[in-house]
C-alpha cells in the first residue's frame, strides 16, 4: 500500500508552505513519526513527520512552494528497509540535455530589439537599478526577457588585477521573504513615526544586584531587564489604551489585555513569540515564559500559535550592541518599543554631573491611530516606570513582587 503524505495546515490563514529541506533521500526507509522534512511557513519552520513506516518516494523538491493539502511524498508501507536503500549515484540516470544551437539564440549583430526589454523585464531591472544597455538579451533579436532580468546582476565595478572575487546566490527562505514583505508593507501602509527618550537604569541595576542571586536560587531563572520592561510597557499601556489597539478598516479595536510580542533572533531569522496575558504575570512568570519561548525559537520548535496575536511588541537591539534605532511596527499592531545598549554617560542630577547607566528608548507608532501627545506620554510613562520601579512596578514591596 502506498500512503500519500499531504502537507498539514500549520495554522489559520496559512495556505502555502515551502519545502526548506528534505531530511531523507528518495528511496530511503523511514520510521513512523521520523522527521522527514523541514517545512517553512510565513511564520515558522516546522518538522514534517512520517505518517507511517516504509520506503519513501519524494514528490516535491527542496525550495518548492506547495499548497496545504498537496501530496509531497509517497510511503510504501509494504516495502522493507533492507530492500529499499537509497539509490547510489551510478544508479541514477541523468537526463539528456539538448545543447543544439536552436535552444540558445545567438545574436550576431545589433537589431532594433537589442537591449529592449519586455514590460515585466523593465520593471524588474528598474527595481534592481540596472541599465538595460548593460544586459545581453536572449530573446529574439536580442530582446531582454523577464528571465534575463531576474538573472541580471548589477555591476560591482572592475575588480583589482590578480584578485579573485566570488559571490553566492541562494533563495531566501519563505519565512525571510515573508518578514521582508511585512516590513515593507508596514513602512508603506502605515503613517509610522518614532519618538525617542532615555532612561536611567541605576534603580534597575540596584535591584538586580541586590536580588539576582536569591531570585535565581529560588526560581531557577535569571532576573533580566525584559521583565522590568514588560512590566513597564503594561504600566504605560493601561494609561494610553490607544497604543494597545489596531485599525480594522474604518474601525479601531482596543484590547483590555496585553499580549506582548518579544522579538527573538532565531536560526531562520527574526521570530516574534507572544507573551500572553502579560498584565497578569509576575516577574518570575515573565522571565520563565520568555526563557521558554526564546529557547523554542532558537531550536526551531516554536509553533505558529505561539507567534500569533500579539497586541504590542518589544525589540531589544541592545543585546547586539545597538545604541539607537527606529524599530519597524509589527503589523497589524500600532506600536513597538526599541530597547538599546546601556552605556555609562555623564548626566545632570540635582545640578551636579554624575556618571549613570543610560539607555536610549525608541517608540515607533502608527500616527493614524496614535497622536503625538499619546506617543510621547506613553514613552515617558515607560521611562518613569524604569527609573522608579519599586513604586511603579512593585507596589513598594520588591521582595513580594519578586516572590522572595
């Protein structure tokens, strides 16, 4: 019996995935539940497990985009492993390639069509910033085809003599392409602005220094900066509910809960798992959940559901050394907070210069739904919470807030 394996649905609204990598070869014997492929959706990379034991026949190639429900392989459940080893290279018959000149149009002289491009090719060349005069067309009379435009590379200048210079071209994963599409869409379809401020981190430093050992011993997780900033964001969202809302056509949707998306760098690119119900979580619960989600993202085990439905995003470029940035909104959300590195700088305190640990903060927002007053007030509220965490975030009882 030959079992047809179809692409399962990774989640709502996902209709297409990409075969990122086959983990087995055509003709291999596979065991039931063995991971046979890595599949990219526009939100995550998932393993595709074998539905039965048997010899596998692949029906899709790496890099192919396939629809949910499409057959990607067959498993012969009647075959045994010993009789169905992977085929060796000398058993594979190579396809004959027609190399006749009829398949390779050669332009021996300039014609009217030379360096002229089709409308589709012209659009691609314009996007790449390539002059058609620099392209040799393979179409009739030297006309530039769409394929010529897709394969064309912008000139990188004349290399120095005696130096070899190489480049490598590889297709971006579906996840990376979707991230790129969403980022461009966010810039083009929102009235995005960014406001900046800075926060004195000395009080947070003091609390972490005082309680980090006991916190780690009791809860088996570190007391990091993310729990303070998550708490600060929740504190500010309660004061400025427009930030915790989204546009839906002509309507505004406001949420009475705070599902905070946390940007995490994963092996396939940027992942944004969601910290659900952050308004009800304690410092310990926030740190444990962020640790769990970050680990799953880095190991490629994050699910679509775990990255769906956030109402606000926090991005920490400071872990990579970023001093200042303008983070891009994670649509359909209306705002994102950018954290940055902490640098000791001279600041004026009570009329005197003091060296303090300072962090620049950036808040990007959709001006269609959030006015300037709300945006500035929201970021100031975060600043106040970070600079006065005992009062604003711990109800004046840090030991109780940290569950110590």
